[in-house]
C-alpha cells in the first residue's frame, strides 16, 4: 500500500512551484488532492496532471486572504470529499522593498496571504481534524523567517509568524492525534527565484554550503515524510530544507 493511499490532501498554492510539486508527490503516494490556487486555470492544470496518474483531484480557485471564500471552499471540500486527512498551507506572495519605502498595501498583502491565509484554512478544518482524531497540517515557511533578509521585512515577518502559529496549533491539536509542522525552504528553483539577476544568484549560492538551489521536489519529499506514517510522532517542529544555509 502506498504511504498516503486514498487520503484526502488539500494543498494551497498548488498551481505552480512548490505547491504543485507537493500535490504531485502526494498523488504519487496514493493521495487524492484538492488543488487550491488563486486562478482556476492553474488549479485545473495541476488537477489534470493528478488525474492522469490515476488519482482523484479537485480544482478550486480561492483567495486565501478572503475568509468567506475559504469558508465556502472548505464546505465544498467536505461535501465533495467527506473528510480531510492532510492540509498543506503553501500559498504565498512577495512584495519586496526596503522598510522605509514599503507601503501599507505591500505589508498587508503579504501578511494576509502568507500568514492569515494559513490561519483561515486551518481554522476551517480544525474541528474536522479534532473530530477525526487524526490528520496532518504542514505549513510552508521559509529560512527568511528564521534569519531575515534585507528588503523582505514583510515576507520574513509573515514566515516567522507562521512558525509561531505552527507551534501553537500543534499544542492545541496534539491530544487529538493531529500533527502540525512547518517546512522552511531555502532558495528553491521556482518562478520567484528565476527572476533574480545573475550577480544576486551568485551571491546567494556563496551562502549555501551545498552550492546549489533546491528544487520543488526537495520540499515535496520533506512534506511527504511529515504527512506519511513515519511522521506520526513529530509535531510543532520546523524542518529546514536549505542546503545548509541555517545550521
């Protein structure tokens, strides 16, 4: 039997990058996946890939920062799927800039998506997990939330907040047999990093002991470990997947 045979996984930000890699990795391990993305087109594209490997998939277009939209999505998931076994809060955005020039809008957009979005989805499924007395919640943070980064105070704050959120919810759900963990990726080859100029990439690589960027599959593998049977006694932890940047 596959690690996640017939489990229902909800993955936010599943339309591309790390979210897509996690959704496909879970499907390969036997899960049926609800693909959540801001656009229906991206959600459906990944859902189609999952159906092509013989698993069930649902595509939802949701702005995770919108509490009412998340509530409606969660109700649809429970109607269509009956339960949720795994929730991956991965949806995230950046609005980089030095603090002195950062607008309220850029601060709020990042916090509302990266941190409040995880709060919204976790809150909607909290009672489901508690009643089931089983489940896995995985929040995708960042090494930037551990060490900071110039020009990303909003992003760093949102990702650091996600770690504190993870630890608190882990304590609330531990007695119910539900694990809650975070993954802190380093620099991963995604659409976000593809826009970096050559000089910046060179400087970043110098800070990575392994001397290379990670891939979405590296993060997906860590997520599968935490979601699978071998992760049953791990909760409230942050797993750093960064090629040695943070030691």
